[in-house]
C-alpha cells in the first residue's frame, strides 16, 4: 500500500472523527466547535505535556489509532465545555476529555456501522507510547480564544482495513462535491465542445493517399447516436438535426452527471 493511498484513507477517517468530536463538544456546550483536518502540524504545542488515548475498533473495520492532545489546551477546553461546580474538585484534563472522546467514538461507531457493517469501539487513556513509523494526521480548532491541537497516529492494520473497505464500498465516507456558490464563479466561462460522428484507425500510407473524392468509412452505423465531447470526454449522446441550415444535436442520453467531469 503506497503512501498516497494510506494518506487518503487516514484523512477520510479523520474527517469523520472530527465531525463526531465536534458534535460531542457542541452537544455539551451548545456552541459549534469547528475542528478541521490539517495538512501540516503546527509547532505551537511543542514542549507541552502530552495526553494520549488509544482508539480501538473491531468488526467490519478492525485496528487502532492513537490521539495525542496537549494538557494546557485540554484544560482550557474542559473549563469551557464542563465548568466546575463550586466546592467540586475539577477533574484532571485527560479524564474529562476521555468522556468527550467516548461520546465521539459512539458516534463514529454508528457512522461506520451504517456504511460498512457492525463495529465495536473502545477508547482508553494510555501512556508511555512510541509512535515511530506511524502515519500522522494533524487536527486543529480555534473557538473564541481557545485553541486545540491534536494528532491522530494510524496503525498499519487500521489503514489496511480502511483501504479494503474503501475499495469495496466505493469510498463513500466522503465524496467530493461542487458547491453551487463556487460553480457560479465560472458559469460564464466558454468551453469548446465537439460532435463525433465516428472514428477509425488509418495507416500512414492511407493518410498520404487521401485526395478529393476519397470516402473514409467510420466505425459508427448510421442509426447509432452521435457523441458530444468536452475536452475529449464524452458528456452526452444524441441524434443529428439541422437548425437554420447548421448541424445540431438533439440530446437523448447523458451517461454521467456533467459535474463529475469537473471533479476528475
């Protein structure tokens, strides 16, 4: 399994994780928590005391990954998400965060089970771990003045399970989409389309022998539909018509939504 395939699987899983984690925090506080998957690691948390959790899954997807948080940021998050009651001792930051992660994993389990089959999950606080060689996905969130950073470390068994599921289930955890507000920005861009009545392969000798009156036979029967191409890609089929003395095409079939050609 190459690095790019591993990275894609890890990012898909991380996107589901941050959604469930944000929902868990939002449910506790009544405030949205915009957590994002990042491309690079912010070094601002270097030197801070680390808090580690093991996230284990068994079932349709089996394997484990590890989440790394930083104590000062976690303490700030917990203070905002679970204000301590008067005369009640404040829980340790890691113990308080464990509760949010448990709720997160329940949501993640439901998501995975719905899409790929039953999965049981478990989260536990751990210490003394070494993450050498694991693929890392950074996470970050800024809420008011609070900043939260985290790293997800993925084991190879989990990545292999995710890749197998991605191939078998057409990777439907997160399909790319074109947002209408973005598409509006390019709606007036002019594109060249062409009609293809047919084609054939010709030897160089035959090409050199072409002359006025030569008939070139194509590979398409007269009753077969004509193809409409955009930048060499088939976007529609139809039948030839004449409009005000010009050739035209009456569309009878669109094999795939046109927007898919802008995603490839």
